[in-house]
């Protein structure tokens, strides 16, 4: 089953969180990309974020963000140089 465009936008939100600090959140302004705004709102409704406009990761959100960020690293192109 391929990722839906909505899921891709949600993953894009999750990879923006700094996992080194639980004290850093994000704030999505009303003039941001509509797909990004909607993704943040869906993540909030799913219980992954603390506010409709971003905020902090919940425990579940942190877990999801860890996986999303790990996936990005795994799938990143690697240098073929020896």
C-alpha cells in the first residue's frame, strides 16, 4: 500500500521536530502551505501534537517522529565513493 499524499505531508511535519530537545516545538502560521497546516491539524487530532497549530510532540508523537526521522536517514542517498 503506497503512502497517501496526506501521510507524506504528515511525515514531513514529523521530521521537522528536533528530537534532541523536548522543549522545542513548532508553530505553524496561518499563511503556511495549506497542506502543511492540514497535516499538523490531522496529527493533532490523532494525538501526536499538543496543539492544532503545532506545539510539542506528545509521547506518541515523539515515537512517530523518531520512526519518521529514522526512515528518512535509512532512505537517504548514500555516497558511492570509496
